[in-house]
C-alpha cells in the first residue's frame, strides 16, 4: 500500500482525462461513484478467477468463446 499513486482518501487528485467520465444526468454522484466497482469485480472474475488472458496480452485463439458482461443501473 501507499506510494505515489494511492490517493484513496485525498480531497483532490490529478488524473488523466482518459480515466475520467461525465456523470450521466440520471445518476447521482453517489451512484456514479460505484460504477467502477462493477468493472473491478468483472476484472477479478474474468482475469483472476477464470484465468483469461488480459487484453494487453493480445493472444489469438483458434476457437474463441465470447462472454457477455452486462451492467444495469
């Protein structure tokens, strides 16, 4: 833990705009704050538990299978 990137309890942080998204009008700040939670859980399930190759590994499969990941608000 710690280091320069861990800013969990910071009041203000500096971030790349590639990591940010506009909060949809129909969501409150609190609801929008949980969106990444679903992505993190999906990441853990797909890449840690199912041992799927991460996208940056660029593996090619002879018979690819597809997985639908769906999120609802």
